[in-house]
């Protein structure tokens, strides 16, 4: 019979596995790509993940820069996702 344990999940809902250690989860949150403080591509309003349609390969895109397949942290062009939603409204 499995035991029930208490676990901690990332507050930024990045999908990272849960931790039974609150301290370890805090460490994760400090570098999490969804933490706005890190200004990372995946939490940026300019980031677009293009899925492959079979003829063209998919990949990560940014409307400001050529990412060249590399995701960034501490990007000076980072904007919150809510800003692009406002632009498109
Ligand atoms: Zn996270």
C-alpha cells in the first residue's frame, strides 16, 4: 500500500516534478524559466513555439531576435506575456 506524502510544486506552473523538500523546490523556483525574475524565453511575451507541420521543422522563435535554437535567460528584450496579449487585443 503506497504512503501518502506531502509535496511541493513550482508556483510558476512550469510542469517540473514535485519535491518533498520545500527548500529544494524554492531552489528550483529561483532558476525556473517561468519565473519572471529570470527573464527567460519561455515566459516571454515574444516567445513562440512553432510545432512542426511535417514539411518544416518546428522550433523556438522570438519576434525580436534569431534564437538559433538556443533559449535565453536574462534577456534585455524580455516582456511579460500579458503585454503581447494586450497588443493583440
Ligand atoms: Zn518551475
